[in-house]
């Protein structure tokens, strides 16, 4: 069984903030697979189903970002998920908007949600998919930036990035992490590249 966890913050006020892209990816995966992510379990909302021919549990921790590890650790135990079958989806302010990076392991890179997960699991040997949300302008308070409500242009960009990330998650599950890394790891698209 794959455990796929999107990190974010619960509550309407956080719904369309850069910090909640992990939740948005889980929502889209659930919609595509016909999974209802609403059962309260392990400090999270969870739904079980299939992606391709693989059993998956989709989860959105309700602990707030910086305490996500408590939920992920509990979920990993409940579903007996080995680290190489845990995939964490998270925003990343150190990557340009629109970029995506899949890694099989690694440090938290300053991300408090990932720090919490690594500490709770006692390992950094789990798959993570980072979605770039770096502002394209100087920001005095990065924490405030990742918690700001996105405007229309940012939402449109987020919708595209979330769809690309959901494709990447599906590829990890069905074709393996290496193939997904080769296919989906990308820098931010160049302005006007599609025109």
C-alpha cells in the first residue's frame, strides 16, 4: 500500500495559500481516482482506493504544517507503509514557481513540515515531491508569503502546477520513482514557452 500525504494547514483561511498546495494535490488525486478523503484517522482526513493497480491511502494531516510528522508517523504505522512507499507532497519556497522536484530521500531543506516528518519517522528515506512557490520578487516575511491568499493569476498557475504534480504522483505509483523523476522533475517553465 502506498501512503500519499499532502501537507498543509486545515481551515478555510488557508485553502488557497501556497502552503496548501499539498492538500490541493491530494484533492485532485482523490477526484481522479474516485476516493473520498474524509474519514478522520490519525489526526488526518484519509481515503483509501486505487491508483492504477496499486492500493493507496491519501491523507491530509489536520495538525497544521509544522506538526505534520505526528500524523504521518501514525499513518505509516497504521498502514504498515515502508519509507519507500511513503510519498509526501509539499510546497517549497526555495524553488521557483511552477517547478517540481521529486526526490527519494534528503534533508528538509529548511521546510518545517518536512523537518517534522523526518523527526517523527526517524528517517529521511521517504519520497518527497516539492512544488516550487518561490516569490518572483523580494519578500520580507517568507512565512507570511506562504500563508497569503493567492490572487487570480497565482491560482491559475497553482491549478496547472497541481495538475502536473498529480500526474507525477500517479507516475511514481504506477511506473516507479526513477521514471517519474526523469519525466517530471523540471525547472519553472520559461515565460511564453507554450506560445
